[in-house]
């Protein structure tokens, strides 16, 4: 019987996909983590602390992978997004405030990202920054609303190549690789309030709730868009191939994310910090500051990377909030659906993006806004992660495909770490 089921699969489902085809939700999720506001955070860390916190990007990798693997498996096994599964554990009056907090945090992040993209375009090409900011917001909306998901996700995958700009910028400079190796492997725990804030900022950027919702829902989108594929709980004979793909996708995606973050910190450390520049307030400012010490070409490449990663991240931020709210409220959702058939889902995407654009026309300090985004993410990440780990361990939800003991250990470790981050934020605020 099992042989008959396996042989009835279409070739696309039964054959192991080529590596590029295997990369999708995990790669896009990881790349979107290196958004312009994240680049601004990493640049500030490198400028202020030099090589001192490089180790954090090495040691946070397994925790980041574990969390995203758990979320991806929940989506692929159940055929439902994260919020839809969390509804089985949390009543709506508990889940809805967390999702609304996610929406607020994402809007602030969208605003900061669009502002950085506008400033980078103004620096490269000229023209008014606000016009570029609004143009990028409108472009992102048009892509999400009018381009079918199957084409749209391919575009997002190619945009991840913009991240190579940061690796190329760093490799074009003279790097003290011996010192880099030591600082990458030997943790140096900061004792100052600024150092603790930097640790919180890095962890809050790499393990962020919007990534949880996006990757889980993207696995569902991928499954729905692929002929012959079903939720793994209903089609366990597809589990080996699909879970291998999910693991490869997530390991590569999160690895690319942390590698790029590592090189951004490294670039800022060997240029800005070494030249006595210790205060960077945005990604575009980091690009400008690089020009005198690394050359105009390096700063231009850095700026192009900011625009590319912003075009990748803004849809993820708006989409993850829409997925969470739509699933919580039992609305129809999905980027593969026409806007008329999922109007409330698309309305959230539109309103979140436009609110982010509007932030740039208000007198709001983007770095203070991002700090409060980190606070919100730090507060909601812990209960969401705890609920995710409980759901992923329940046979009533996952059937025989509950997460492995190793994944469970790493996932709960990440939960404890994020709880510590939330407490640390309040202690130093």
C-alpha cells in the first residue's frame, strides 16, 4: 500500500528537487531578516563595539535555525499557518493582542525600512527622499497585490542576491582575520548598558516573531501551489522528501542571514570603528560613512544592497502581519488568491504598507521607533515561542510528525533566551 502511494506521486513530489528549487520560504525568510533596519542595527553594533560582538552571530545561528524549522514544519505538516494552529492552544482574546502587537511592530519596521531605502536612493541618484520612499512603498504593494504568488516568490528569491553586496564590500577591504576568528569563537559578555542593549538588538533582530508567521504560512502557500502535494499529516509518504527540503531551505536561509549580518558588523568594525566613528543611526548613514574610509564604490554597493533587501523585506513584514491577523480572525487568506477573494487579507497588507510610508512624513525618530519595535518583539516573542513549541510537540496537531527531541531542546533554549532578552530590555530601559 505504501509503495502504491509513493508511486502515485507526481515526479515533482517524489524526486529530490535541485538545490535552487529546494530553496524558498527559508531562504526568503532568512534574507528578509537582513532588512535595512537590521543593517542599521548591525552597522551600529560594528561601529560602536568593533569586533567584540561577532560571536553572537555565530552562537545565535543554531537557535535561529531551530525556531524557523519548528515553524516551517508546523505549516508543512498541518497545512495551516501559525496563527491557525495557535488558535487550538490559545483563545482568541489571548492570541489577538499578540497578533495586533506584531502588526504594530511590523508597521514601524516597514516605515524604517522604506525610509532607509528612500535615503539610499536619494544618495545614489538624487531627488527628494520622501518621493523615493513613497515610490518603494507603492512598488511593494503592486508586486504583492497583482503578481501571482508563484511568480512573486521567484522574484523574492532572486532579490536575495542583493545580500552579496555586503559580503563583497567587506572582502574588498583589509581584514585582520586572526582577530576576527578569536572574536567569532570566544564570547565577550558586555557589562555596560549599551552593550546589553546591543546584545538584545541583535537577538531581537535575528529571532523575530514576524519571521515565525511568514515561514509557516509560506510553507502552506508552497504546498497549495504544487500539484500533488498535501499537508504531511494527510500524506505522510511525502514527509521524507519534504522535510529534507525544509531542512536544507532553512539551514541555507538562516545561514545566509547570519553570514550577511556577520559581514555587516565586520565591515563597520574595520572601517567606521577603526576610524573613530562610533555612532550610526541608520543603514543609509552607514553607507554614507563608508565612503571616506572604504571608497565611494563600496558605499554605493552597500546602498544598492539596502534597496534590494528592503524590496525583499517590506512584503514579508506586511505579509506576515496579514497572515497572522487573517488566520486569527478566520478570514480567507493567501498571496495566490485574487484580491477580491481575500479582500480583508490584502487590506491588511495595503494598510500596513501605507502606514509605514506615512511614518516617514511624521516627526517620528526612526531609531527610537525601532527600539520600541524591539521591545514589542521581545515581549511577544517569548509567549509566541512557548505556544509554538507546545503545538509542535502535540500529536493531536502534528500526528506522528512531532518535532524531534534535539529540535525541542534548541527551540525551548531559544524561548528561554528570548524571555531573558525581554527582561533585559525592561531592566535597562
